[in-house]
């Protein structure tokens, strides 16, 4: 009975919840822009990453020269 009365008055059977449906896309866009801006701020302060490993484990890529120093490929 209440649904019928509400539908006659408002043209819909769903009650209005007070939210503005037109603002949702704007809020989603603002949230996405904020997240993108914050991710750039944190990556700008990142330091260089160094990776090392033992040259003995990879003989095709590293070898010792006549003086005993290790040499090989740099990537």
C-alpha cells in the first residue's frame, strides 16, 4: 500500500535517499585524480634499486681475468 502511494506521488517505487546521483561520476573522477597524483608523489622520492649476486654461480656471464678480478656483462 505504501509502495503504491509513493509511486503515485513520485513516479517511482524506490524511496529517495537524499543522495545526488549526478555527483557520483564527479566524485569518482576526483578520487581517481587524487590517487594518481599521490602515486606520482611517492614514486618521485624513490631511490635507485641495486641488485647483486655471486659471480661464481653464473660462469657464462662472469669470469675472472688474469689478475683475479671478476668481470662480465652489465645490464
